[in-house]
C-alpha cells in the first residue's frame, strides 16, 4: 500500500484538487455542536475532525424524498425522475458509515436490484478519515475498527502534523494523480484507540441471544420511555425502509410517484387497510427495530446490520441506548441459560 504525508496546511489545496475531479461532499459544522455532510464550496469550511454527522452519506444514495416518476393519465405515459450522473467524491467518511453503505449495497441488490439507488451510487469515490470514538460509538463491537479501510479508495489517518494518506485502490491512486506536494509518509505507528462503549458479547453470539429474547421484559420496559418519534430510524445509516405515494395534481390527470423515508418505530408503519396494525405497541416496534439490526438480516448474512455509529442513542428523544438494550438481553440470557449473575434491575423470570 502506498502512503504519503498530507500536512494540515495542505488540506485546502488537496480538497481543491479533488474538486477539479468531481463534486466533493464533506463534513461541515451545523449549528453549535453538530456536523453534516454537504457539498464543498469553500475547502476551508470542511471539518475532518468530528465525532459524527447528524445523517450519514446514505442521504445521497437514498434521498429522504425523491420523485421516482411523473405520469399522465391522458396518454397513459410516464417518465422516470432525473438522476444526475456526476462523479461524487465523499471526503472524510468514518469507517462505520462506509460499512453502512456496503450494507445498503447488499440490501438494494438482492432480489430486484433497485435502479434509483444504484444510479445514485454509481461514480462514487470514498476518502475515509480516522476518528476518536466518543461515549456513543461502539463500531468495534460489531466488527468495524476505527481504521477499517473496506470500501475506501483513500484513507486518511490522523497524525500529529496532519494525515497519513493511504492509497487503497486504483481509483484512489488516480485521485491523487497530479497533486505533487504530498510528502513522504512519516514512520508513525497506528494509534488503536479504545472504545468506551461496548457490546457485552461478540456480535457473532448475538443471534443466539436474540433467539431467546422475544419475550424479554426489556421491550416493555423500554416502551415506557420511548415516545415513538422515529428519530432512531431516520438517523440510522443502515435503515432503508421507505414509503411510496402517488400524488395527483388538481386536474386529476397528471401526477408524480414519490418516495420518502419511513421508519418502523412510527405507528403508521405497519398499519394496513381495515384498521389493522401488525405492530400496535411501542414494545413490539422496539423489538422489531432491534431484531432487524442483530437477528433477522444477520441470520442471512452472518453480520450484524448495525454499524455501531451510536446515532440512535446520541439523538434519541428519550435517552434510550441500543447498547444498553443489547447488553441487558445478554445479561438475561446469561442468567437464564448460562447461570451467571444478571445485572440488577431486570426480572429474568419474565423472559
Ligand atoms: S428515537 Fe428514542 S424515543 Fe424516538 S422512537 Fe427511537 S427509541 Fe423511541
Ligand atoms: S442501530 Fe443505531 S448504532 Fe446501529 S447503525 Fe443504526 S443508528 Fe447506528
């Protein structure tokens, strides 16, 4: 792997170099304490040292709202929505958000490949950056270390003067072509930061825990705090559920078919005609959300479908922590099946 040194003062000119080759999206400050990916206009406003962005880069491949097609009943015709085919360079992506894109790739290519997602996803280049885990990140616990380079074309590892630039793919090699001021890589050992937030069990064992957790008291207990706002779904980089709606104009002859994000924590999500709802209670909806992350898709793929970004906990309206939920389930599982002492406050008899 080729490596170079990019000093902090070179960063704006490096970003300018990237801008000549495509539209660059990178983290920017949003409000006082948040960050958000947006198109880079001024390289000096890019922030590579950040904890997490409000939304992941999923929004560029699966936009929150999207017109799928417009139609006319007059001549029974339709036209697909326009999707820009520009080259997109995502700068400053954390390893867990990259992994989330790879998981979405899987979701949208199974069965009938989803054309819009794939068109948005085409021509994307990823430049990763290292990060310091805060009290919410737990990606290491789901098999994604800070320096996981899977999916990246270039990886920037922070060092004292700037970044070690690691060239991962041929696309990455081409991207730095012509930027001749990169220095010789310094001989610095990779810093493997410890995560403060951790799952109790290795992720490989979680499907076995979830096998026994369907009737756990935990679901009812969390539902007493949860307000069903759906924020956890909206900020999750691996949630991909959407709703599709036909909207007619006043003539009732023409209209659009629009897609927008949906979320399984919302009461209407599992509602069907006739007034029925497959998951009426918050407890059922919480269980479904967490099973989607650690059991249902994991049974097929062998991987958790949570990337440990910590967003659903950091932004939860009610302070509910997904790590605490999973660790409580592990405790109950241990007490009931492995005869170990359980955490205080949970009644294993109700499992
Ligand atoms: S963000 Fe928190 S309060 Fe809102 S639905 Fe999710 S778990 Fe419930
Ligand atoms: S479930 Fe929570 S921690 Fe896991 S990927 Fe989604 S938002 Fe991140």
